[in-house]
């Protein structure tokens, strides 16, 4: 799809044909599928070799060339990605009168541009970039809040011992991975926005550069939120590990109590189990006395442990 900017308004170019060249006095937005490039390049100022090398490198970044700025960004959000193969990217090529979006999912960009057209707002390259970047992160704060709520729920379940069979450590590790991906995502995003703000090729209007300061503040808040949530996830995992250790200590304490209770009885059995003739064997009530002694010893030990609240 090709869109033109006329009188600060976006309009679709319906008569677009192969070999279309932008007019010098108009600004254009072009949206191409990554598989169609560079065969459908509509500006010969960008060499095909540059297109090919750029599209092969999926690292989110900003590049500045002579009269050309290149941006690579992740499109789908980190929270919704489950496999590396599902990550898609958008490449943005900015020139004096042409901005190209090259991506795997053109519908994503076309829906965004259609929204700009339907909103009938005044646009420029700088404002379109700002609105597109905002569009990429518009639900991020809500998603991060959902992660915080999930971690809080895990923390409450751990402290209340509501489900001792659940491996909360594994659940928290999965969340921490998403948060680390978010942190890296915002770091790269902030770097791109800061590089754009320099406007080395003067491809963006000076009055629109203020938008990137607003965007930078939003990204800083999201970055700090993700960092704080990583720390929260670490605390929840440590709390779970403490509960696991506490349960293990209680089990070991129980085993210790049982061992101590039976230790004197084992001594008595061992003592009188020896193949020796002892004087007390001639006593008429010797066997009941040994039984009573064993009971008294066991009850005394249990009473002592109860008093010390060992179990």
C-alpha cells in the first residue's frame, strides 16, 4: 500500500502500479511485505544491497546513512511471544519525501495507518513515528500490571500454603524471563528514540522532536516498572524457597524427635538383649518394670519436646 501526505493529511494512493515513483513535492508512506523487497523498491536512492543486508539483520537498532535513517523494531509484544519463531519485525526507511514500512505483517501497519486516516489528524513523519511507537507500547503498562497481580497472587498462595504441590519457582522463572525480555526491549527502544532525537539527517520536523521526549519518558517508566517487577519476582521466588526449606526443616525436626524418643528404648533393648545373665533377671516383676520404665522415658521425652514446642 502507498499513502500520500497532502496538506498534513494521509490519503491512500489508489492508482499505485509497479514502478511507481514518488513526486518530489509530496511526502509518501509505503507499506511492503518483507518478501516483496527489494523487487518493489519505489526509490532507487536506496541500493538493493542495503535493503538485503538490512532485512537480514533482525537486531532492533537505529542506523543513520546519507539522507537515510533506518529503524528496526520488534512488532509483537514480548508478553505474548511463546517461541522465538513467532517474533516479527518492522523495518522503517526514512528519506526526504518517503517513509517505508517493510514487515512480515503488513496488516498491523495498515490498520495503524487506517486509524490515522479515520481520525483525520494532521500528520508528519515525526508525528507518525511517535504515534506508531506509542501504538507498539499502548498496552504494555496494563500487561505489566497483570504480571504484578499474578506475582502478588503467587506470593499470597505461598505465604498461606494454599497449594503446596505447585512448583511456584518454575512459574516465577517463566514470568522473570518475560520481564527480562521486556527490560531488553525497552532498553533497545530507548536507544532508538534517543538516536532519532538527534535528527542527524534533518529528516524529521524540529517541532515534532518534542514528541520523542514524551515517548522517552513513557519508555523510562515502563523500563523502571519492568526492573522493579524483576526484583519482585526474585523476592517471590526467595519466599517460596524459604517455605520449601521451612517445610523440609519441619520434616527433619519430626524425624529427629522420633529418633530421640526411640533412642533410649533402643538402648534398653540393646542392653537387655545381650547374651549375659544379669541379677535382675531373677526378679518376679522384672519384665513389667522394664516396660513401665520404657513408657516413662518415652512420655518424659515427649512432654519435654511439647514444652519446648518442638512439635
